[in-house]
C-alpha cells in the first residue's frame, strides 16, 4: 500500500433515538392531532362511508344490505350515467385547456413591466374571490334571453340578430357553461403561472438573447421548458377540480337542458337526493374517482416521459 494512501474514517453506527428526542417527537404528534382529527372526521370517514355504501343497496329510509359488486354491474348498462361521463370529460378538458391558454397569456402580460400592472393583477383576482354560487347567479342573469347584457352586447356588435337562450338551448348550453367555468378558474391558474414566470432565471433569458434568439424563441425554448413542472401541476389540478364541479353548473342549468350539461357529480347527486338510491350514487362516485386517477396517471406518466 502506498504511503500516501489514506483510509476513510469509519462510518459511525446509527444511534437509537434518545429519550428526550422520543419525547419531542411524541409532543409534536400531540400538537398535530387537533388538525388531524377534523380531517379524519370530515374527509376520511365520509370517504370510507361512501365506499362502503357503494357495495350496498341503501336507499332513502332503508339501511340496505351488502350486494357486493351489484351496483357496479348495474352501472355497466346505465347509459345515462356514461353519457354524463362523456359530457364531464368534454367539460373538464375544454375548461382546462382554454383556462391554461388564456391564463398563460394573461400571466405573460402581467409579468411585463407595464404601467398599471399591479392594478391589473388585483382585477384578475376578482373572480377567484367570489363564491361560485354568486358567480353562477350573476352569469345566469347576464345570459338571460330577455334582459341579459350578453345578448344586448352581441346584438349591438352585429354578431347575432335575435336573442339567444344561451342556457336553455341544446347547442349553446354547454359552451356557455364552459365559458363561465374558464372565467371562474382562470385567476388561480394565472397566479400560479405568474409565480412560475417570475422564478425563471433572467440570466438564462439573457444568454438566449446573446445567442441571437428572438422573443418567441426564448419563450418557446427557454421559458416553457422551465415552466413544465408548474404547467403539469396546475393543469392536473384544474382537470380534477373541473371534473368534480357541482355548485356552479347546478345553479346555472341544474344539468339541463335535456341533460346537455349533466356532469357526473350532478347525476350522482340526483340519483342520491332526488331518487333516493344512495348505494348506486356512491358507486358512481367511486367509479368517478377511479377513472380520474387512471386518467391522471396516464397524463403524468406521458409528461414524465416527455421531460426525459
């Protein structure tokens, strides 16, 4: 062995936690319990109860018995439920994509050093600060076919020549609701994307400019790749939130006209509280959760492969 060779110092064996450390850990657990108890009572327990109901034939006023996979077998041939699922996918994808594109453009504008940018940021947050039910009532009045300002503005601009029943017509109800969904959710997406834009290293953009890249090339090849983790996170959350939407669409159309805006959550709600089939409605909820998890798994896996 060379006289210049050195031996690595021995790695000390892991020590067991001392009594004071165990007491500190126990004390931290006790401090967290007050926050965990409401979560367990208001989230975990209802979730477990819902899963249990999905395997029973419980109806309003009757406890019901265990039926195994009977409810899920009935859903396999329940065409109306799967129709609502298709509508839910169209709604969620449309809202998520349009919301992201508009929010990205707005975030880029707000990230520029323009006069009044701070005031514009405050205005952009207004829809986010309003309760969904209030927003739905407001837009329902705006869409009113007789006195709503939407028809008035479009008539003045010459886009339409007669009043349109936006929420009552088969061909316009879903697009009208999608527009409201985009308007409601765009502020949150804008804030997240704006935070991502402000975290991009200016030195990277400056290096791209020195290399001769124009504004579009810097945005496409430098900014967007830096935003990929933010984009994946916010689009995933937007899709889940949109697919699970209830209050906004319920106040606007209650699933009408003719079921054209009947989202899965609305369908399960009617099945439970209108027809009293709690077991079948719970099975719908379980199926919805499973499908969303599978879709998100495929989406996130595709994004991870694209990033490699």
